[in-house]
C-alpha cells in the first residue's frame, strides 16, 4: 500500500473518532449556562483556527504556507506543506445580572482539519520548474452552534401565588466541509462545499409551589437540522519589487494581500418534535393527566443568511503581518419553520490583527523563532434582548511555537487567549476568557515524486 493511501486511511480513522467526540453534549454540567443560546440556533462557535484566533480571527486576506484558513478557500492554493490541525479549548465565563454573578467553565474539541497542496513545491525544485500554478484541498470538521442553558426563574401569578419556571436547552450543530483552492500568479480563488447537521432541544417546566393541588406544565421543542452550504473566496497578492544587483526587478519580501469570501443564503431542512402536557406531581410519579399537544416528525425548511467578508493585509515575509477586515451577515433573512416565532437582526463585525516573528532563522534563541500574535474584534450578534441587539467584543493574544519533527517540515503548537464581553451591560452580560490550544502537523512528502537514477 502506498504511503499516501496509508495516510489517508489514518486520517479517515481520526475523522471517525472526531465525530464521536464532537457529538458528545458540550454542556453536561448544569452549571454551564448560556441563557442567550435559547434564541435562534444558539451561540456561535468560532469558525477560524487557533493561529487566526490570536490575530482577532482574520480570515479574508490571510494565508500561510503552514496553516489552514477554513473560511477563505482561496488560501489553500498557498500551502507549501500538508497540514493536519486539531484544536481543543477551555472557556471561563462570568455571568452578571442584577448585581449577582456566576462563574462557569466549559470546553470541547473545537476542530479537526486536513489540507494539502496538490502540487508539491519540492517536485518543482527537483524538476527545475518555476510554475505560477498552485492547487490545494482541505477537509474540515467543526461545531457550528451550541445550545446550553439551565435557568430557574420565579414569578408571581395573580390568584395562583408564586410559580417557578425551569428553562433548559441542549444540543449542537456541526459543519463538515470540503474546499478547493487554485492560484495562478498573484490571483487565487476557491470554493467550499459543506454539510450542516445537528439537533437542538428547548424545554420549559412551570410549577406552582404555593398550591397543594397545583399542576405542573411542561413543554418540549426539539428539531433536527440538515442541509448543504457553500462559500466562495478570492485573494490577490501584490508584491512590492526592487532592483537587484543585475538591475532586474525582484520581489522585495513586502506585499499587500486583498481578500474576500462569502455566500448567498443557504437552505436547510428540519424535522421537529413538539410536546406539551400537565400533571400533578403530588401523586408521586409524574402521572400525565392532560396532553396539551403532541407533534412528531413535522418536516419543514429554513434558510441561513447571506454573508460577506472583505479585508486587506500588509506582510513582510517571515517577519510581520498586519491585517484588518469587516464582515456582514444578513440574519434578518433567517427563516426556520421549526422556530416560526424567532426574529433575528443583521450583524456586522470588524477585526484587526497582526503577527511578529523576531528572527525565524535564529539558531541560538528559540524565542526569536516564536510567532507572537495579537488582535481585537468588535461586532453585533443577531439576537436581541428587550429590543437591544447583543454585542461581542474583545482582545486576543497568541503564540505559535515551532516544533521540528523527524523527517518533516516545521510543525507548530499554537496557543490563543481571547478575552472579551458578550451580551448587554444593563441586562445579562458574559465576561469570558477563551483559551484554544491547536496542534499543526506539517509534512511535505504527500504527492512527492521520488526519482531513481
């Protein structure tokens, strides 16, 4: 069996394991609470990887020969080595509302990605060719949204005294994508095709604790989502040039990268279960006395919003990069037959970030070869509370630690720290610290043509 097919089989086994791990409930502890995830599809998980997270989540005009950009498929054409990336995260949150607060921890596997150049740069060196063509492909598995909350609220009801509302939600949606990128000269383009799926559940239980013979009312809404999605991307690199010793113009190592990616609305299908009942808990076991409604297997459709992101990056190769981008998503066009009463708003996001490498060839100081990253982000969320749209903003810091593995190119351990606030100051606000640890394994022997004399 060839080495290429052996690696493909290993990767397929790892992907199968990831389906099991990602499929686990991300909110097993009832203290893990995100009340805003009750609205829409829940909380959105970052779709960028650890290296980009350290730079504020830049994606439109970002590419790197060793790292994968999952949001702009055009960047795949710039890969110099096969990259296998896996990421895990831990999140510390403090929820604050009306003078009280709660501290929470959560974490999960955040992505599994494989990408490789279809034209190995080593072959070009051995064949003494200088082609302007570049091709790349990737397979990426990521969680998309998460629902996870467990809320207890009391209220006074006229004629019935105090009632307690127990609100609980669980579930997650996922994305599996296949992307291809092509480059000719300084222009790159790419296409992503993928599949969304997942199950989300919201329940509500109302109890009247002040009534001896009061009934408990319970509601359950659950739906499964599935559907295809697509995204296109473009990037253009303008290389600044200078005269060499022979009087010829050659790249100076400085360049500007312009990029954009986006898609129109993507449709999906749903299958829903709705159930409501009343029972008297004082009889011991909860014996249902009245089924209010019961619906199962209700099919419907929905539509995810159109989205567009554009940005520009200045780069001094192997030294410095600075980028800025802006994105918009038309969530006012979101439609879901399983959530007919959900109303969302359009959003915008601004991101800024950079990376600095003191000396990538340093042989006497490891810390000079480390990639130091920084960034900031600010934007809105499609969900609203009492007429105010939610905000998400913060700062990021990251490190890319190079690791030399036997018979392979330089690989990386990437660590990212994102600190920010989400929600509304005068309502429920979350102050969080999100830590992501990513492992990037690079290999330049895929599609390598060995020659024998």
